[in-house]
């Protein structure tokens, strides 16, 4: 997804710019999160699958519904941090999602998904999605 392309809910809103690919440090964050839920071998395998997954998009509301999460409020420190980046025109990193067996987890990027949802619940979020199966 080119950096100059922006998800824009309405003409009066600030567009959200996205990086072309997931930032390297986000894989480390996903590994840290997944290590709380999986054993070390399964964590390594899942991060490997995320790295190999193709970049795609899903709507913010669908990501949150599938993961059983409620979007963080706009005054959440993590959401505020990402909102400042959007206002400054800094592209955000796509998110990392793990799914399978009827379960979905946001391995990294919950605050970015929440921000998009709070701006436009139907806004698209670029992501890499790996099957946990």
C-alpha cells in the first residue's frame, strides 16, 4: 500500500496514512504478546507465519468484533500517541492479527485499530493475518 494512499472516512477528516509494510519492532511486540498465550515454539511459529502472510485489509469494526474487543477510547494514551502521528502526517504501521478455530487476536496494533474505529468504524486497516491452526 503506497505511503501516499490514505484511508479517509470523510472529506473533513484527517487522512490516515499507512506504511507499506509492518515495522520490524511490531513483530517483536507481537512475539511478546503471543508469548503470554503460547509456548515458545508455538510463539516462534506464529510470528513466522505473520512474517510470511500477505498484506491485506479488513474493516476496523470487523477486526474488533472478531477479536471480542471494544475499541479503546480516544483519550487512551496509546490511541493519543497514534492520533498525534496521524495529525503530523506520519504513516502508521499495519497491524498483526492471528486467527483460527473461531478465535481472533490482535497480536500487535490494538491502538491503531481503535483509532481507526473511533474515526470511522468501517475504515479499512491494513494488516498481516496468520492462521493459528
